[in-house]
C-alpha cells in the first residue's frame, strides 16, 4: 500500500526476475498446501465414516444422479477453459463424490 496521492503515483515498475521467482514459489507452495488440505479433509471424512460404522449407526446413503453430476462437471470445465481465464483454476480439482466435499 502506498501513501502517495493518486496523482503522484508513478507507472508500475517491471517485476524483477527474483520477484517473479518468488511469486512462482509462492504459487507452488499454495497449490501444495491446498492439495494437502484436501487430502486431510478426505481423511477426516473417512475417519468420521469409520467411527459411525463402528458405533452401529446406520450409514447415510445418498442417491446421486450421475448424468447431472457429469453435466455440472462439464460446465465447470468449460468455464475454466473459457478464453481469458488463467490455467490456475485447472490445477485444483474438486472431488466428484458429494460425500467427500
């Protein structure tokens, strides 16, 4: 954040190679963190399911319309591939199974 008045701002300076490398490293670290968080969330869901099964509780069954799920996934993919979008959205995948969300 700058303390300059808007009329006093200069043109943005080109990013140095080291800043670009820092951004790439930061982005890579963020993607890894997101993947590990997704994995941890799936593990927690599996542990909760196991706990429910061991306690004798009846499992909750969900009917899934595969065609509707595929249509939603296809429209999400089409939106991500739309011209002008960065490839960033393609790197993170959501699970298709609604119980693992």
